[in-house]
C-alpha cells in the first residue's frame, strides 16, 4: 500500500492486481497524511474492499499490509504518525503491518 496525501495505491502481491484512488473527501491536511481518521477509514476500506471484490473481509485469510508513505513535505514519520498508521491499518482489517 502506498499512502500519499488524499491518495492511495493498494496492490495484491499474490494476484498482482492494483487499485489506485484519489479521495473524494480530504483526509489529509498540510501537516498530516491522516488528519481525519473517519474519512480515511471509510476511504481505505472502500478501496480495499474493491481490490478484493468483497464487502466483508473478516472471512478472508489474514491480510498483511506493507505501507509505504509518500510525503514530499517530510521524509521521516514521527512516532505519533507511525501510531496513526498502525491503528488505521489494524482498523481496516489487516492482521499485520510493516512500515
């Protein structure tokens, strides 16, 4: 998964299927990529569900996400941002998260 301000790319490593989307509602601001947790959660779930063509990922095998942050404004994520990313990834249904 590549996460940029108001943009995401999901790629299923097993199938090679890739989906990229711009958010219709902004979840980023000038300081944080995930500034609005609710909007980001809804958007990321929708894109992830679209990738797997499923509405309920609970019955799917464990999803592991490797997250790459693309933010040209600052090259290094703070510990608070890492926590936001971890919480978001776990909240959308992943069992494991690597930044």
